[in-house]
């Protein structure tokens, strides 16, 4: 009797097992550059730890830095370049100007900034292999982002950009194939 | 004067990191000061802190002023970049110099061990139980019919939920399973586990269960069905051909003549019908009656 019950419970679990089976082989790919050794899921977990705080700290609510037009319909071959420069901008400007208000927040932000650095390194390798070249479209979009960012003072802009990282992750998620 | 005091307390030595399956532990040799309790504090520095944040160090609060000589640094070695770690000893207000790792640590050098597995055959279902190694781990599962190694089936599992259902399989056959782990964050896989084979039993026991259940069901039906039929027929009877019962007040009493007739003796029938008798006959009857009484 118990055995039969067991069988039924496994049958009920079948759809779930199929769901995980069919997600096999989904890798992050930007243009021809494949992001080996990057777990977007992991990076998103780090962001979740600081999300509440940084979004609360953001007082400028009438503007968005990562506007829709920046990340919408990016030509596939230029997506790698756009991502590389965005990550570089975060590493060199955003994280640097963010002053964590407590030690735990500092540790969690460190996880994010080091993860960004790790992805940036992989993208850099693609760039060196000419798999991550920039075009006019990527440059135009980056320029738009920089302009918006520079309209605000450094600290305000940094907090805003940190809070908007989920927009970036959503766009990266779409690159999974 | 202060630096002299610091010099008295030596920095922790033999700082090393042990990393297995993405769990990282920093250890060091104890600093021994007789009669004193030495406390240790640990800090880390990722590539970001090294190159973009003025070579700053971040304290690990769980490993601040601890008395053990080991620190779990898994939470903070959170990206695939080279990390540096350092440890300081403290006795009262006196602190040592920092002792640092000899070589930077990158988590992509972690030792990945094959997962522990348990293959189960449940009826016609082939299942495998996997060791829970944390959210970073995925599992590549290979399974095949013993002797048919050429047609190996593959499956990838991202999250473990008790046992993983592999396939519905043939009874009386040997199936084999082996599993390796894959960590996406470092793009590395472990070796495969040892192959485990299992014979999928002829599911006769299952048939016995099914037969028993069917039999019990039949018995139940045999008992319940007649009752149901009876009940339904009653319902039909009530609704289609109801028995009309007249109220007491409307009941007409039985005709008096009938009541009269009840229990009447044969001889008295004459009273009912009109009898014309002669005086002799009357006398004769009287005699008869009297005699029978006397007798």
C-alpha cells in the first residue's frame, strides 16, 4: 500500500523534474561571447541582500538611469560591448562612490562588486579574442547612460544606479539561450 | 613604546585555506601566550578592494575576537576573483601584526568531490537520491541499462528535492547510475561518483497490492450496491406511486349491515330473511330448542 502511495507521489513530482531537465544548457551569451563561470542567480542573491536598503536610500524618484530605450532591442552583436562597458562603469564609478552605512552592507556590496569584476574579466577576454566588439549603437546607448548619470551628484547617482541593478539583471536574463 | 608591545605578540603563522565543494575555511597556528587568552580577528580583500577601493580590508564580524583558530569564510569568498585573507592575534589591548595568506585564493581551485548517491527502484520507477551540497551545485546524471552502455541517458538537475525520478523502466532489468556535480559559478565539474547498479524488480508485489485493493473494492460494491438499489427504488416508489392515507376525519365508518353480519349464527339467518312459518312449524322449532337445551 505504502509502496503504491510512494509511486503516486513520484508521479506527481514528474512535471517538476521535467521542468528542471529542460532548462539544461541555458548559458549566458552576449553576441558570440559566452559567459563561462557566471551564475546570474548567485549575483541576484547578493543584490537581494542590499536591494531594500539602497532602494530606500534613493531619494530621486522622478528619473531612471537605466532607461528602457537603453536596453531595449540591443543588436545581438553589440550586447556584449554594452554589458562590458556598463559593468566597467559600475566597477569604476558606482561601487566606488557608494558609502555603505553598516559593516554588513559593506560585505554584501563587496560580493556584488567582486562579482561584477569577475564578469568584466570574462568579457574582457572575449574582447581580446575579438568576440566583443563595439559598434555605434552600443556607444550611443552608453553615452545616454553617462549623460543621465552625470546630471546627478556622485553619491546620489551611485545609490540610484545600485538600486537599478535589477533592471540590468532582467536584461541579462533575456540573453540566456 | 606601543610598537614594542605589538612586537611582543607574534602574528599568527601558517595561515592557509581549505576549500572543498565551495566551502572555504581559513586556519592558522595558535599564538601561545602562557596564562593569557588569545583572540583572533579575520579580514578579507577581494580583487575589487585591492584595485578599486584603496587596498582596503573588510572585517568578517563572525570571526572577530574569536578564540578558535579557524574561520568559515564561505560567505565572503563570494565571487570568482583572487581573494586575500589576513589574521591578527589580540591579548587584552595588545594586538599583533597581521598574518596574511602566502598566495591569493580563488574559489575556482576548490576541491570538488563526487556526490554521494543512492539508487532506488520503486515499482517500475528508477530514482536517485542525491547529497545536498548547497545552492551552487547542479547534478549531471547518467543512467543506462546494464550491458547497453552505448545508449546512456542524460539528465541535469538544478535543485534537489528528495529523490529524482529518472525514468519508468523495464522490470527484471539491471540499471546503472552515475552522477557528477557541476558548479556554474566556477564552470567546473567534479569526477563522477562510483557507478551504482540496481535490479528493477518484477513489480509482482505491486500487482498483489492492486489485486487486493480491487478485491476490497468489489466487496464494498457488493455490500453497498444492493442497499443503494433498494434506497433508490424506495425513493421512486414514494415519488411516483405514493400511498395516500386519508385523514382520520375523512374515514367513513364501515356499513352497519356488515357489522351486523359479523359473527351471526346460522340459525339467526332466518331473522334476516322474512320467514313465514305455520304455527306447527313454530311449535316444532320450540320443541327442538327445548330438547337440545335439556340434552
